[in-house]
C-alpha cells in the first residue's frame, strides 16, 4: 500500500519538475529542475524494484551528464543562455495532445490489470545477463564512449590556439 | 501494488512534456535537456515492462540508453560550444545555412 502511495507522490513530483524544466525561464534553473526530476525518477525506479538502476540514474545522470550541462551553461555565460522567446506553443501543444490521446487509448486498451504482484528480475539475473547474452552490446558501448570522447575533444578544441608542435605560420 | 499501466501513463506524460519542450524551446541547451527527459521516460517504460514480465531484457535497455545519453550529451554539448563560438547565440531558428 505504502509503495503505491509513494509511487503516485513521486510520479507527481516527476511531472511537476519536468514541467518546470520545460517552462523554465533560464537554462540554469531548468538544469536544476532536471536534476530534481532525475532524483524523483530514481525513486520511481527503486519503487519498481530496480535499486541498481536507481543508483546508476543518480550517478550517471546527476553526477556526470547534468554536471556537463551545468559546465557548458556556465562556460557560455549569461548572454549565451538568454531566455529566448518560445515558439508559438499552439502547434506544439496540439502535437503533444494528439500523441498523448493515442497513447492513452493504447494504454487503456492494452492492459486490464494484473492479478498477482509482478516480480522484477533480481540483481543476480541482471548481472548474469549483462555478461553473457549482452556481452557484445556491453563491449560495444565502450567503443561508443571512446568515439564520443574523441569526437567531443575534436569538436571542442579551439581553432584559434595554434598547435605547439606545428611549425610557426608565415604571416604575409 | 503499482499497476503497470499507470507506470506507462506516467512515462507517456513525461515523454509528452519532453516533446513539448523540444518543440517549444529555441535554446539549443534546452532542446538537449528535453531530449534527456524523453530518454528517461523511455527508460521508465522499459522498466515497467521488465517488472511485469519478470524479464531481464527490459532491465538491460536502460543501461544502454544511459550510455547513449552520455555520449549524446558529450557530443551535443561540444556542438553547442562550436555553435556559440560561431554565432554568439544558441537560437536554433537562426541556423539556416543548410537550407536550400
């Protein structure tokens, strides 16, 4: 009973903070609300029975990705992340309304509800699957991460600073 | 007990908020943050399905989504820095050099 109540409570928190992200006036505020949203989502993962993913959610999303976002926001300064005037929200709202309506129909038609309490897979089965069935994708993620790091470094290097190893340029 | 359909509805609402932000905002950083919201709603849906089926496959997907989100954030933010250097603005509506 208590997990169900907590689930709806944290669900409301997730949606409220996500709304604050979307309708935020400043990029820094939105980033802070997004961090709060990730904490609520992590609590949801915990309630669903996935403590490992809840911990990863906080460590990777809050600890790495959002810190990166905040770094860039502060690097670009205030004039870089000015609150821009939003587009006409009517079209966006209509698209979202249609999509949500269709999703609601699918959700209502698909599942009448379960009779017994569903059991999430335990940690043992998850780690076993990660290093057997999912070994190849798991190893490929490391390649992806290296490629992303190399790409980010190449893109982020300032073109104005000359390479110290290169011979000095001839100026006319 | 938490009905699976309610988890899916929560994920759908979260995805809707993310796509609303993506369509509404013009700031490139806000666009990336909306994408993160959408990725997380997909994770929530995967976990709800995994819990209902008692299946590890659904629980594996969020791990990979996490990695892809990290890679996407790194490259995307590097692109945003380049954009800011060249244009001194993060307004995606000003990016028309590829049009026509």
